[in-house]
C-alpha cells in the first residue's frame, strides 16, 4: 500500500537506539528490532530478487538504494496509526525511497511476505519510472500485477459489485482508498482488474508504455492517452463494459459454488425435517403412555 503522508518529519527508526539493527545488501538498508532478525533476513533475501525482477519488467537499470524499516506493531501504530487503517500492513513513500513494514502480522499469512515485499518495492519503482503523479487505482493495480500476487481478483466479490451496481468509480480511487475493510478490499480488486483489462486489450507491455509516456508528458492523463489511444473517461466506460461481460455470469459459471449453496440448503431442510419428525414421534410416544 502506498501512502502520501502530508507531513515533512518522518521518524523511521525505533525509539530505542540500542535495539536498532541493520542488514545491508546492494539495493537495501533494512532496519529492524532484535526480535525480528529472522524476518529481516527473509526481507533482505526477497527484496533483492524482487527488485531485480521488477526492474527488468519496468526496464529500469539504475537503482537508487531503498530503506526498509521494520517496526513492532505498537510502535507502528503509535507513529502511523492515524494515517493508516487498522488492517494496514505497511506502506511505501517513493519520494523518500522508503518502505515501512509492521510486525507481527498475526492476521496475515506469513508465507505471503514475499508478495508484500514485492508489492512495496513495486510502488517505489513505479513512481521512479513515471516521474509524475499517478492515480491510486493504477498504482495499486500495477503493484499487484508486478508483485505477482496470486488469485488477487476475487471474481465473486467483483461480480457481486457489478450486479448490485456497487463498483467504485475510478475517480473516487484517484487520491486514496476507502478506510472500510470491505470497501478497501473491493478497491484493490477493482484496481487489479483494470490492469488485467489493459493487458488483455493492449498487450503485456502496455503498463510500461503508460509509465514511460507519463514520464515523457509529465502527466498521467496525457501519457495514458498517448499509450492507449483513449482518455481516462473512455477507458473507464470500456473497462466497466468488460466487467459486465466477464463477471456478471460468474455465479452461473461457478458450478462448485452453486452446488455448495444448494447442498447447504438441502442439508438445512433435511435437518429441519428430521428434527420435526423426532418431535412428532416424541409427542406420539407421550400420548401412548
């Protein structure tokens, strides 16, 4: 998640200097508390491979060092809790070449650490590539795509939003995402789907082309228009049409889900009838006695 903080001061290290440790590699300086040494080592390993892979994807050759600060949850919340929703795991500040991560992630699967690290690195590199403001939906969607987060597009949630006409307009996702967990989750899913649509419509290099043209034009809207041939208003209309065609039939095309729903319904009816027959038999036995 990327967060544009509206303050100039930023304390990235824990308040206890004696508990600040450092792991450095060719691309990163990683600061961490002693209790998170194993996590820091994993982050260091993942960070190098993810940065090199994403840099190749974006055709970035020169890489300025990035700082990663790992904070305990209480310290993270104390410093950044008012700027991040409760479910936030971390964020990147591209202008400062800085990534902040919160631990422990008790509510999050630790095996996804690689994708979290890749996601935040992607934000930094996306902004370096663009050299200009980019909408939050494009930023998040591209970070999800570049970090290769598996099965991110939840077709059931997306199709439900399409059917119930609850799709969040992209203009509402330009500066920030909703704080509500459910709405924020939908915003991320929508953002991922915009990149999927762009790639399906314009090919696998379109994201890089948009970022390159944005840097050249110094404006995302103009860069997007040059790269795709359509402006953002037309793009959103075409994307919504694609959503309707692809996702409104999701429930029909998901027989396993329908089977599960029907099966649960049948089981409930069966149990209800069994309990009713048991009560009737009990009543009959009482009458006979």
